C-alpha cells in the first residue's frame, strides 16, 4: 500500500489520541525547540505533523511562521478542527514529504517526530535528507526523533529503522553536527512502552 492510502486509513479508523505515538504535548521536542535559539519570527516546519499537537504549543509560544506538512488530509483536518480559527495562522501542506515542493533555505527549524524511521530503504532516506538539506537554512536546526535501538521493530503495522544518535546523525551527511540527544520512554494509549531517541542537529552548511 502506498503511504497516503495507509495513513488516510489510519486516521479514518482512529482518533488522533488513539494512535500509538500520541502525546498530549511533545515535551522533549518542545524543550529542544526552546533551546534552539530560534526566534518567534523564524520559519518552522513540522514534517509529518498532521494531527500532532505540536502546532498548538508553538502557536501558544508565539511562533508566527509555522508550516505543517503531512501526507494525510484527514490528519491535517483533525488539527484544523482542533485549532479552530487559529488554523488560519498555519501554513498547511498535504503532500508526500519526499515529493513536496519546498522553498530553498526557508526554514530555521525542521521538526520530525517519528516519520524518518518509517523510511526503511536507502533511496527514500536519501530523498528525505535531500529535502532537509534543501529546505533548511544554513545555521538552522533539525529536531528529529525515531525509535532507538531498544524500540519496537514495527509501528502501525509497518517496519521501521531504529537508531543510535551516531547512526541518525550519519544519515544527514557532512555539515551536520549533533548538539544533543536524549531517549524517552513513551507510554502509548494502550499502555505499552516504546523508547524514542531524540536528536538536535545543527546544519552548519553543505560540507
């Protein structure tokens, strides 16, 4: 099944609060964003953040240039309904991330919680990295999470790749520098525990 059909099916059958990766607030992501040094006027993109509550918390913090990109129209609509009139303050892109048309060097911060680890073939990972390196400004920051090596081998019925901080950094190539890494024991709505790895990576240039 191609990605759009899979994720539209997920959000057609479950509320956003019922999926295994749901968190009311993305605490670790928010702390890394708060420590990134970006200003409230800088451009942020949340890749794969369709139904995530991160956008709510960014707006609450006063960020004015937030883009949310997701392959699922249903996921995006869930956030738009939740935000109500505030949804007009957000730029929404419904697209496969690997094929999305993004402006060069536009974003000072790229956030991804649990998208990259679904890319199990090297070609898709290269496309993702190319998108990051194209859209992220020099001096920008990548805040990314994936399952750690202690995490589950599958999520939402799909195989995933698991990472250490070193192996995740290596995927993004020259000019990228690890600022911070953390693990989080995420408790799913069903009561299971999953170990996530979070990395804050500085993009210093093409290398």
